[in-house]
C-alpha cells in the first residue's frame, strides 16, 4: 500500500489510536507531540537533522512520521509486536527518517553536537527528566564554549525532572553560553518563533513547557 503523504495535525489523534499496547509511555510521548509536529511541518528542511534523544516514548514520533509519509500508516498497528519495525525505542536501522536509535537517556544531545560539528543544522529533542544525566551537561558545556550556532536543543518540560534548576532549565543553559527561549509547548506559532529567533553564533535551547 502506498505511503500517505497528505495527512495533517488533525489526523494525529486517529493515528495515535492505531498504536496500542502496555508500553506506550503515553504522557512521555504525548507531551512531545506538538513540538514534533512544528519541527516536521514548519522547520526541518533539506540537509537538516533531527535527533530524538527522548526515545522512550516514541508513539507521537511514529504518528508524525506516518502523517508526513515517512512510514506507512498501516505499520502503526503493529507497534511493539515481534515482527514490527516500530519498537518501544526507535531504531535507525528499521525506521525510515530516524537518525539515531534512542531510549537510553543522555545519548542524543552529545551525538547532536557531533552532527552539528559536521556542518549540519541540527535539532535535538530532550526530556526534562533526561537532564538528570551528566552526559547532557558535558555536551551543553562544550557546545556553549565553542559557539555551536548550528545546534538547537528543545527540552520538553513536563515537570518530571528530579532536579529543579535555579531560575529554570533555560537559565542553566544560558550559564553555559546558550541562548534560551521558554514557550508553551502546545502553541505552534510560539514554538515556531522560538525556533527561528536569531541567536548569533551560540547554540540555542527552546524549553517547551507542557502541563498535564
């Protein structure tokens, strides 16, 4: 069957219902849905790279990939089954459009630094709880020190972090030389503005706050 290429944001709830099972990590996944849509619908262009570091809740990611024609819609119903390419963590070898296999937290942002160093405009989605991993802060410090302006991180803040950084997550990045914007993680226009704001030769972080 041909892969659908004309689905929109309003089709995402129906696509999500096709993904069933006990390992959906619903809140972890759904908190990323609007950020993922804005990136794939408005921001990502030829040559850009997107890395999902928060890979332990990939159902929203799969739904967006299906809506954009990168994977077949009918593949969604097999989520997590033995012979399905759509596992509980995304696999770059099995799923078209997936840049890295992720799910073990703290890996995506360091990899994104390397991709950006190679000259690509790079976006990396990180969870707020994932910032408990020290490897992320090593990547943040290095990117800030060298002025890695091709790198944009988006932290989905659904208030699951163990640590509460003084001044908020964005302030912690700014201490390391990043520019930062904090927005409503459900507001598509605000997200687009935050992603496209000028940040000179500094890496940029968008903190997308999502309430239950």
